[in-house]
């Protein structure tokens, strides 16, 4: 704390304006990606081609849905914990959270459309009635893994989460207009409800979207393992957007102290992810039961470089880069660490999907187009949402605490 | 026998301003004793950053290497036994023990190093300069050496009082306080 934060008064009218160039480039990415996705549909023929096509879309859709959900979780968790440190940049997780309706709709398309287009979903073996009838293990799972219940779960829980996110955002914007504490109190209620539904649903997302790909296999660590991946990616994305805004000359009230705390979250949850991932692996490795090791056999045999690579990118790199205090306070170091974490966790989701569906490591046009499409959409939605309100919330009760935050 | 001059303050905001004021009069502050950590005081006093965490990192790294190499030696060379069909060198099985040994060593040695840095080892009792600096007062400490003249002492007292000290007193100590 070398200088007093009150020496920079809040510019109460600081507003993010999306430049024409940003608008053009993000929409161009969306257009290119969408054209690529539609066009490459005709490139991937036959059953194998369809498996590849929908695996790519599912991986990217789940990854971005996770980022959006993690941002909403960030808001809800900080509300319930009476957190004040993040207030100066709380518009960023809010804006990313408003991406959730879009990602949820697209994910629903990826989950539902193939069921109508083919006789079963190419990614999910359990949607194939022929196969289920001849497979006692899959037949035993039908009370849970059946299409009507699958979509009821999705629509109900995602709908509730989107509704609660939308209400938190609405109250937060109203709070800017009227200096009234009741918006904050009402958000506390919405945030608490959000956490309850999120806690119930987050494991279900992992089982439904990812674990059911390997229908015969199950792991009790899987839900938390996927959540930790979502969460650490979400924090890395929030950090990158905050740094981007600072580089653009916005958010001058965000100091090294706020970045330090974001860095701490990235560091700590990278270790948390490693802990869960390793626990899941070690118990299966130790017990050495064929039904369980089949999952890792598929990953170890054909994806070995990626299998070790994710430990390098998601554990060793953030652990060593973000360990010291100075590193967490430098924007360049944080940017490098956040990019490694995001790439590493995308690889993690790739490794959850591809060995069970495509069987061999493949990265080509469809994966690239899906990523470009979602990246463009993410930039456009986030920037558009950031432009809708003051970048620094005006009447948030913890604003002063946040301005004086020092670590 | 060590000789100190102690200026006592009753507010940390006054204390922070007083440090600047005293430094502007070119007096060398020996130490500041406070009942709790005061934000921003380290920077004002120009204290160098603690190297305790750097030591912690290297102790941890050494412990990790020790644990892995010891287990490797035991299970491959000294007493090789096959457990559940696993190879002698079963690295995943070593990781939990390596982790525990690393954390245990890093935390224990950092605690011991911290106690030694604070002059607290078994049998050592530290007398405070003024017991009130452990509850509600903040003390700025000047060291008085044989070369300190009566005029210097008088000036120190004046500057302390001008800076807002509620009390100024001299203190003789047997050992490091």
C-alpha cells in the first residue's frame, strides 16, 4: 500500500464502449466459425465422421458452458461470502455470466439435434436402443440414462441457473440507478439459491455431458474433478478480461492487489484440480480392476503425450509460475499463466471426450471452427454486456472496501 | 546493557504520519513495535521483504527429492517386494507420501526458522519494551549509543512529541527485547 486509493476517485461514468474494430472482428470470427461448422458437416461422412463432428462440437460447447457457469458461481459465491474485494471488477463476471443463455441453448442443440437426425446420438452410446437391449450394464442404467429424463434435468436446472443469474444481473444494474440496499439483500437470496441448485447440478452436468460417454464406466470423483476444471478456467478467463480492460485504459481502480487475489485463486484451484485428478487416477491404478482401468487404458495408450501434458499445463506450469507474490501482481505473468491454464483445461475436456468417442487424437477443421465460432461469440457477448452498465458499480455496499483493498 | 528511547502513540494513523515526520528530520528509527500488523508500515520503514518463504520453498523441494529418492532406493534396491502386481518403481504410490513429507518439512522448518528470527527458542523469555505495546499502544524505538549526546536525545524527544507521541520514555534492556 504505497499510495492511498482514494487519490483516484471513481469515474462514476466510466463506460466500456465496444470499438467498431472489436465488433467487426468478433462478428467475423462468429461468421467464419459458423460457416466452417455448417460447411464441414458435409466433410465428415459415415458413422465415424458423425462421431468426430459431434464430439468436437460437444467438447467446445461444454467447455464454454463451464466458463459461463463458473462466472455465475463466482458472483454467487462472493455474494454469499459477503465478499468485497472483487466489487471494482464485478461487472466482468456478470458480463461473462450473461453468456450462459447462449451457451446453454447451443449445448442443448448439440445434445438434442443428433437424436433427431440419426437413429441415435453418435457420441452417447446409451441412446442406441439396439445396443442397450443387448447390454445388461447399460440396461441397468436406463432409469437414469434415458432421453426424456436427460432433457428434463437439463432444461430444469439450466433454466433455474439462468433465471437466477439474470435476476442477480438485473438487481445489480438497478442498484446502479438507485442508491438502495434492498437490491443487495435481494441478490443475497438469489445467490444463496444459485449455490444450492449449482451444488446439486454441477455433478449431474459432469455425469450427463461427459461421464455418460463411457457408459460402462463410472467414478465418484468425476463430478468434482469436472467442476474444478470449470472453475479454474472461469477464474483464468475473468483474469484475462480484467487485464484486457486495464490495457485498454479502463478499470484504473483495479490495482495489483485485486490481480494478486485473482492469481491466488488460479494458483490454489490449479492445485485443487491436480489433487482431484490424481486421486481419481491413483485409486483406479491401485485397485487395478479391469472395468475401471478401461477408462485410463484408452487415454494412456493413444493419448499419452496429452495425458502427461495436462499435468504439465494445469499443475506444474501454474504452480511454478504463480508461486511467488511478485508473479501474481504482474499482468504479463498472469496473462501467460491464464492462457496456459485455459489451453490446458481445454485439453483436459478434450481428453474426457475424445478417447471414448473418436478413439484417436484428432484435431482438424471442425475443432478449429467450433473454437473460432465460440471465441467470437464469447467476445461479442461479453463486450456487449460490459457496455450496458458502468464498469465500476456505483452503489454497491462494499465499493469502498474494494477501493481500499490491499494484499 | 542496551539503551533505548521509546515514543508511544495511541493511533496507527498518527503513527504512519509520525514515521514520515521523523524521517523528514533525518532521525534513524531503530524499530517500531505494534500490537498488530499495520498495513503500509513495512514500506514506510523501508524494511526488506522477508526471505522466509524462499527458505520454505527450498526446504520443500529438498524434502520432495529426499522422499522420492529414499522410497526409490528402498523399493528397488534395498528391499524389493512386489505389491499387487505393481512394478518395483511405482511412482504414483510414492506421490502421497512425497506430498505429505514435503508439506510437513516445509511447515516445520519455516516455523522453527520464524521462531529463531524472533529470538524465541526454548528457554528464551522475551521481555517487551512496554507491555502496553502488546495491547493498545504503538512504539517507535530509537537506539541510544555511547555516541548519542544529550542534545541528540533532547531532539529525539522533541520530534517524537511533535509527531504526536502520547508518552516518551527511556528504557534499559538486558537482552534483545
